[in-house]
C-alpha cells in the first residue's frame, strides 16, 4: 500500500481553519503558545503586532495542515472539529512569567 496524500479542497481547508480560528479566539495569544515556534517568532525582534499576526497565521496553517492531513474531513462538522482538536495539540498554556533559575 502506497502512502496516500490527503485531499486539500477549498471547503475542507476553510472549515478546518474556522475550527482553528475558533480555538485561538477562545484561548487567545494571552493564554496560548505554539510551543517553541512562539519563542522563535519573538526572537525576530518584530513589533508586538507583527509577532501576534505571524503566530496566529502559523497556528492556523499548522491546524489546517494537520487537521486535514490526519482526519481527512468529509463534512463541515468533521472539519471544524479537526481544526479545534488539532490546533489544541500544538498549543500549550502560556505561563505567568519565566520559571526561576537556581
């Protein structure tokens, strides 16, 4: 059996993006981080707004790519759920400050 590439149509990607955007909107940048990607984006020394927009776009693209690739949704309900669930996999809770070193 050969590796089957997922089918990215406009609609399954759009609905998956809606789910990812919904998850981001629920938690937002103040509570979520995209693991080490957030740190890499912050090191670019861009304005806060540019960092926020870049982190948001990376979050959505990863959610769509993995959501459609893993779940292969066939209807809007599956696509939105895939966007919500798989973007949650990439997010971690933002801590309140940096951990103290000894």
